């Protein structure tokens, strides 16, 4: 059996409106910091994998090589840029895991980053629509419009999701208070999240502002290493299982738009690869780009039966003291969603829990975590199971 890679070091900027002027600076902020956190030097690293969505946020491309501009000591290492919509960070991570697991290298650096706040709102909406199928979905006007359409479909099939979505928003904002890296550290309360107002206006259809993740800048980095390297590290988190699954990009195709079948296949595949079940998980960091997305994931993953996600929320099963805490970090909703950084950040948040380094976010028992990151409306789906080693 092939030995599994381990995460042994990480770094994370605060998400939000960064003073860093560009992606180059964000990459530089976390790259060598993660290597040092792993107790290694640049000479120990065999390859670099970089996740940046870009798609118009910056005229500067070639982000793989950009790492070496900000940190010249990394400039001669093989570096590859990956992009897979909002799952860009996990795409970079999975490539790094393949590199180590195949034996082609013993240590790989993964960096995800995005600079979004320097771009105007109208342009941001257009850039984000590139994560959908423009030919058939641009009439939605924005990515929020696409997910508002999913909320409408859910309402038609299962009943009004408004209260359940508000509970997700309130939960994640409560959790975000404890996360020093979060874009918004404010407990907004259920009533605020459930009620349209001047401060919480309708964005699209059933989605209020509190149902939508925020436009953020930020970066996160992970060092993944072979088992023998990890054996000498001061702490280690094993990548016990992982899976990637795609679904049809065109929502108006043969797919059931609200079943999130690709997400379910990736999640179940990661659990099977790790030889664990849902009940074996102590926490889940999942992709709540919109609250309706987290709700649909509950049902796709088997946390709730179809149409019954509201019961899970009403019973508090995904709260910090529930049977399966979900998005203890605040999720994309409160932590922020700098696209290329998100997948890497989710894994850093889970690793911090497993090593007891999560500070005020720390759960009392955290030995095994799952991470789910998706691109588009559950088109590119990545799931990972992480286990505490030490």
C-alpha cells in the first residue's frame, strides 16, 4: 500500500481587504513562512504548486513563476500554476499530493492566493461568472443569481429554505468571531440573518447579503511531505483519504441541479479511501460560498436526508457543540473567499484543529476532519479526510 502524504507546516494571512498590493506580495507573505513552520528550508522543497484563479483580477499571469519573484530563494524550484474555479486551491493541493505520493519528490509547497478587492463590483461579477457556463448561465447576472436559482428549485421541491439558510449564516458568523484570520468577526445573530433590511439587503432572489460569501484578499500555504520526512517533523497531519469528482458544467443539462451528485461522489469517495464513515468525523470544513450551497451539501453528503437539512440545523447538529461541527472557522461566509486561497485555507483550518493549534476555535475533540471544496455549482469537487498523527 502506498504511504500517504502528510501536512507538516502552514501559513495563513488574514482574509479581507489586504494592504498587500498584489498576488505577488500575498504569495511571498506565506511561502517561506510555511516552509519555516515545517522546520525546513527552501533547499528541502522539491516542487511548488500554486492556486490562483485570476481570470481578470490581475493582468499579471504566470503565477507559478511569480512565487520566485517575491522569494528569490524559491525561484529555481519547479513551479506549476493550477486553476479550477473556486476549487483552485484544492487543485493545487491534489497536484502536490500526487507529486509526493508518486515518489517523484519528498516535499511540496502548496500556495493559494487571490487579490479581489482592488477590482470594481461590476467587473467582479463578470469575472466570477467565468466559473459558470457563460453561454447558458450569464442571464443570471451574477454567481449569486445562479445560486439563487438553486434556492428557488429547492423551495419548489422541498419547501422554503429561508430559515435554514439564515441558521447557516448565523452559525458561521458566530464561529467566525473566534477566527483571527476571518474577514468578518461579528456575531450577527439569527434575526439579522433572516430579515431583509438596509444593512442586509436582497442580493438575488432568495439570497440576502448574509447568504453570500464576501469578496476578499488573502493567501494560505501548506507544506506536504512524505511519511519519512513527516516522521521527523514537530507535528503531522496525515492525508488519510481524498477524491475528486466532476459534474456537468451546464446546469441546464441532464444533471439534477440541487442533488449536488458530484459533491456527494467526491465526499463519499474520500471517506471510502480513508476507510471511515460519516460518524468517524469530528469536524467538517465545507464550501459555503452561499448558504444554500452548505444546505445542499448536507443532503448530498448524507448528513441529512433530501429535503431535511432544516432538521439538522434546528437540532444544532452542525453547531460547534454538535455531533459534527461544520465550518468552525466561520467558513467562506465569515472567513472570506479569496478564490485561489480558499481550498488551501480550509485544509489549514482543519489541520490546526487536529494539532490543537486552533486557539479560540479549538474543538475539545478533534482527531479526524473532512474538507470539501468545490468549483462552480458543484462542478469540480474535491474532498479530503485528514487525521491527527501528533
